[in-house]
C-alpha cells in the first residue's frame, strides 16, 4: 500500500513536470496528503493517551479530498488504522472515488477547454 502512495506522490511531480497538471493542483494534492498524514499521527497519539480522537469520518473525508496518499503512508509507517478492515474498505472506496472524480474532471476540462 505504501508503494502505491509513493508512486502517487511521484506521479504528481511527474504530471506537474510534464505540464499536464498546474502547480496549484500539485501543491493541493501534496498538501492534502501532508495534512492527512498529520491527522493520522495526531489520532494515533491521542489513541495512545486515551484522549480526544479524530472521527473516522473526518479521516475518510481528508482521504476523499485528495489526501489518500498521506493516509496510506500513515497507515503503514505509523501502524494506525491498518488492522480495522471496515476502515480500510472505506478508505479504498474513498481512493476510488477520488481518482475517478479527478479523472472525470481532467477529461472534462482538458478535452473541452484546452
């Protein structure tokens, strides 16, 4: 899973370098991944201290909004939310929805306006 996340992050750099996506899109996805990774780290820390936790819905929303590479990296490196199958299923559905949405938006804007 983390290889998929690393390849996605490298892909963002390649797409920007090849001028397929604008800088704003690359920064957005990298920032979303970083924020999502941090959210997982904060939630892991809270779980250890048995204090206030980040709702799973919010973690999934961050992934859905483009932070899924950070979510996958956090699951593997922090070993957080990596054993709960129901969480993993929703995460992968979020990834699928995000990638499909990005593809459809790309096709719509680049095929119709460029």
